[in-house]
């Protein structure tokens, strides 16, 4: 990327029956107002055009690739055509579109790893739709990690971070039943999650010596064993090791006192033990403008922090706020990567 040039991003279509096309169109229309970086949309141009008509949006579109996308962006929405595979009706998911959804993600990863785009932003997918077509991964993040491994030959551990204006949170365990959390929560898993988070906050976000606040698993962080043994036996050793390794971490902290304003001022990210412990405060504080960032990948990936919202597709009620935040955050991370000369 030339000095001073805006980074070109790859934006995947997500599930074409969801709100991905809607918020993409709305975001492009706000490109000047919100100072958006140029992005290349990977998806079906016919679906996009039909959704624009349905929403009454005047959006010019042109077929493009990574070489022409940035120059086109100011006048038309650049689209790299990826067929949906069948007709698409807004709000009605269809497993026949799974191949196109997957192919858009695969292309985006290839382009990012090869340096043809500076970052990937992904519109929401519906895992249930992909599962019907034989998709073997627990979710979007795991699929991206596998693609990154295949393309680079380097295995990685993806870490999900929800980043909003007031709070960043990282769940150590994600999409598993709550009763399985104590079984899967190991000292090694917590340590690696914290290490990757600290590394990428420094490299991708430019934070010197990131401050990590690590929650406990149990109420009151176990209260010295009275409410559970995991905090003393599993979490506390991680804090000692992190500090020995020069990582600025504190904990285990009671989850119910970590998220008020005064507490948030003392750290850069909250490391939480399970999904809802991390995502409830993150979404409560920034539902419309929080961003899902995947750390630990060999490329930059952000995403809106919401789902496909099939009930809103084609209605004009979807908000592009989180997608706009994801695009801007990806561009900021890419610019920092260029300055520091790392990927």
C-alpha cells in the first residue's frame, strides 16, 4: 500500500438473505459522511441490486477486483462477483446459498494473505444454513483460522474480542454449553488467550504494555474456595505466569464488579471465562457500534457484532452502525500494520 493511501478492504456478503446486503448498501451511501475506507464487496451483484431496489436506495455498482476497487469506490460500489447459487429472497435463508457464502470468505482470505487487500470485514453468516450444506466448523472464526492455516502453513489460535467505544472484552471459552465451561477451562487455554490478546493489542492497536483484567469463573472469584475451586486452582496461576512473562495482568477478579466506569478505566481489555460473561457487558455498553475482532490470525479480520437478523432483511430497519465501525476499525488496524511493517 502506498504511503498515505487508504487501505482497500474485502467485505464478504455473509448470508445473502440476511441484512448483509442491506447494511453494505447503507454503509456505502454514508462513505463520505462517515469517512469510510474503500472496500470491495465479495458477493452476488444481482442480490445486491435487488435489495437496493427493495429498499429504495440509489446505489451505483460496478464489477471490480482488488486492482480497481479503491479507484472505483468514490463513484460506485465495487463488487467482485460471487454467485449466490440460487435466487435469494430477503429474510428467507436457503442452504443452496451456502457455497457462495463460503466462497466469498475463502476468496477474502486468499486476497488478504497475498496482500491484495489490507484486511477482511465479514458480514454475518447463519451457521445453521451452512451446517445444512455440510459445513464442519463451529463458526465463522474457526473457519477463518483453518483457512489461514491452509494458506500460510502456520497454525494459529483465534481469539474473539468484542471492541466498543467503552469496553473491550475477550471470552476464553465461546460457543459451548455453560455446564462444559469448567471442563474446558484450563490454565493453558487462559494463558494463551491472554498472551495472544496482549500481543495483538500491542501490534494491531498500538497499546504499549496492554493492561489485562482477568475475571474469575465463579461468583466473587470463588471467595477463597467457598464458591468454587477453579479460580484459585486454574485462573490464579495464569496471572502469576503472565506477570513473570512481563504481561500486565490482574485477577482473578469478581465478574460483577469489573464493568462499572471506574473499573473500566483501570484496564485495556477484560478477559472473561465464558461467552455471556464477556458479551453481556460489551453489548450492553455498545450494542450498535461494537465490533467483533478476531485476534491471533495471520490477517486482520473484523465483523459487525450482530447476526443475520433475517426478520429485518429488506425492511429498511437494519442499522449499518456496527458494520461502519468494523470497516473503520479494520482500516485503522491496517494502517498501523503498514506503519510498523508487520502483518
